[in-house]
C-alpha cells in the first residue's frame, strides 16, 4: 500500500508519500549444517517532497518492526531477534535533463549508538 499525492498544506510542488511494506522470508537446510531461518518485518514510511526550481528536497521517516528466528546446529550460532527501529532521511534530487539525474541523501538511525549512512547516485540514460 502506498500513496503519492499533491498536498495542499505543502504548497505548490509539495507532495506527501505514505506507505508500508511487509516482508516474510523462510529458509531451511539439512545435511552438513542444519539451520532454520524465519523473518517477519513491517516497514511503514512517510515522506514529504518539496519540488523547487533548484531541485527536489525530501524529508522522511522509515520504520521497521521486525522478528528474526534463527536456529542452527552450530554451538555459537542461532538466536532470536525482535525490535523496532526508526530511520530519518534527508534527500536532494536534481534533474539536468529528462534523461540525467543526480540524487544525494543522508540517513540516521534514531538511536545514539547507530548511524544510517549516505548515498550519491548519478543516472544518465542513453
């Protein structure tokens, strides 16, 4: 489920993007090393985009509510993890032409001991 709509409160060129994704994954192995893995995750997000003459600014929040179950026959392996995490993202995009675009972003995990990272992309279609 996702929605991308112009939003009157954001002014001309402003959009609000809301959505969520669900992820499910299972794996198992028998033989030399036995393991069973199961992962469930819900990923909601909300973004505000402001289109201006100098490019598009984007500010958003992405979250993850997750649970991983991992069982193995190795003594140190295995375990269960579950939790919740928020990530804040600030992005900028500029279209040089209809076929070339620059995108920059930085994100931060909302926990004092964590960091998200950065991303730079240049796309040119020919």
